[in-house]
C-alpha cells in the first residue's frame, strides 16, 4: 500500500493519545465510585469483564482508519483487461498518389485509418508501418491515439512497392523481433522463418493497391504470419480499371491488384475488403480476437477506508447505547 499524502499519517500520533485519555477516564470513574462508597452511597453498577472495552476499541480503530484515509491510500490491484495489437501497414509507393479514387489513394487510406483509430478502445494498441521499396516502423504499437494519428498524417508516397517488406516489418512490430530475409537466395524469405511465437490477438491491416514490384514473394511472408497466428486484412486502395500516373516524367499505368490482396488474406485467415471505408475497417476490429490479460493498477481506496471507519463508529455507538445506555 502507498499514500498520495503520506505526511498526513503524522496524525496517527493522536491514537496513543486517545488511549491515554481513555485510561485516564477509566481511573477517574473508578476514583469517583470509591469516594461514593466511602460516604455510604451506592455507585452505579459498572459493566464487568471485557465487554465494556469493546465500543471504545471500535471507536479507536475508526479514528485510526479516518486518519489513514486522510493520507489517500492506494493499493495495487490486479485488473483483468482485454488487449490486442493492430498494425496499420501503409503502402506509400508512388502509385498511391494516383487519383482514381478521390482525392487520392493515399489520402483515402489515411481517412479510413483515422476513423479506425478513433473508434478503438484504450486496450487496443495501434502501430503504424510505412513501406515502399522497404519497410519502416513509423510508430510503435501504443495506446496513445494522438501519436498514431500524427504518424498517419506524416505519410507521403514515394518509391516502388514491396508488399513482402511491409508484411515483414509489420510482423517484426507485432513480435518484437526481426523477421529474417535470406538475401543470398534471390531475396526469398527463410523457409522456416524465426520463432515468432503465437500472437492471436494481433492483426495487420494492409492498406495497399496490391501492385507488387519487388522481391521477395509476399505470399511467403503471409505464410509466416499465419504460422504466428497473425491475421492480415488487406484493404484495396484504388480501382480495378486503374489510371495513368506520371512519375519522374514517365507515364505509368497503375491499377488495383485484387487477386494478390485476396491471396494474402486467404493465407492468413483474414479477409479482403475492396474499399477503404469506415465500415470495412470496423469489420476488421470485430474480427480481432482480443486476449485477456491481468495488469496491476494503483487504485486509490480512500473511500473504502473512510467507509470502514464510518461503519465502526456506528457499530461502536450502537453497542454502547445497547449495553450501557450512553453513546460513549
């Protein structure tokens, strides 16, 4: 137990003073009875045995509890809670600047992601990964929604697209350890992958147009995600008909590659959504299997201590009135 105002415990010096006062009161009553007996008067009958001390003891304990309550005590209490981790993996390749959806693919992804973040309970941690030719964790998973939204706002399109790198970096963010890539074998993912453990309460939301232009094969990384219990929910950004985008003076055709995104979802027991809207992302949250955990929390118990003191005061007064006909 700890205290917010520990200096208030100095008031406990009143407890031994109250004990001394009570003993002095008992001696004074005994002396009065003795003087009355000496002149032939009969003193009022006194309670015998230990029962006469019960009400004062209850009041004394109540006094101590009231003084402790003034110090605002806190207790460490294990609290059950449901937790989950969601990684928002943003495709920030140059093709995400296309305007086949309004106002652009990247802006549509941001709008949908912001809506998703805003509706999450505090027990769900959200992280942000940005990937183009490589992947980068721009925000570790956290319950601080403000920093997550700030990380989303900073995203801007550039470079090529390596879906595998995005999945690889997202898995690393979930597991807290790197997902290895065999650079010596045409950039393929290691067949067994690292021992990532099981993360059934984690999910990756892949916001991408699905156009993969770089090794390794994203399906192989999806298999590793599946073995770690991490579901991937691809959100298709763009239109199947596509558009033409000018990059560095060249005109490049770009279109939504739904078959690739559907395959990733199938391999991880996730679900593909063809549009980046709030309803689609809400369905993602409903699919996440939150995990029950126990976390120790400091909880102020001033009210409980004060309530216990009040109960003891009432009990002490009630017993004193019942047994001796007086409140104290």
